[in-house]
């Protein structure tokens, strides 16, 4: 019996492209992931999770300026998402910007504490 590859439908909305991009990213196919995040952002320019995930993919391929830019945009879209600050702190650290990294770590921790108090 021959193996038949199941053909998946092309995503039709930002969430679909985000989901497929995340699958590519989990498998280390960062270029394809970035392409899908780009498509999601073309459809919804305020999609914070798409900026965040694209920023994570840029980080994985060593493009720190692009990662910082996307993570900053994600934070602008959703300033209460503590993990956005945490990821940007990591990128700042690898980009040899320890002061900015510490500031983002502090912001992430402050948001976590506020969330627990609510």
C-alpha cells in the first residue's frame, strides 16, 4: 500500500496562518514559519501573537534586530502580555544589551505579580 500524503487546505485567515506558522516553527522550519506569520500580518496588522511568533523565529535564526522590532510591535499591540517582554529580554541579552534585557525582565515580573493579585 502506497503512502498517500494528506493535503491540508491553505489557511484562509490570520489565525490559520499563525497556526501553520507555529507548526513550521516547532519543527525548525523558520523560513516557512516567517512566511506564514507575514501572511497573517498582511491580513491583520494588529495581530500581536503573529508579531510575537515571528519575533521568536527571527531570534532562532540569529536576526536579533528583526526579532526586537517584532517583539516591540507585539508589546505595542498587547502591553499586558508578560511573555512578550520575557522573550524580548532574552533577545536583548543575546544582542549584548543587558540593561534593556533587565528592564524587560523587570516589566515581565511586574505584570506577572499584578496578574496574580487580580
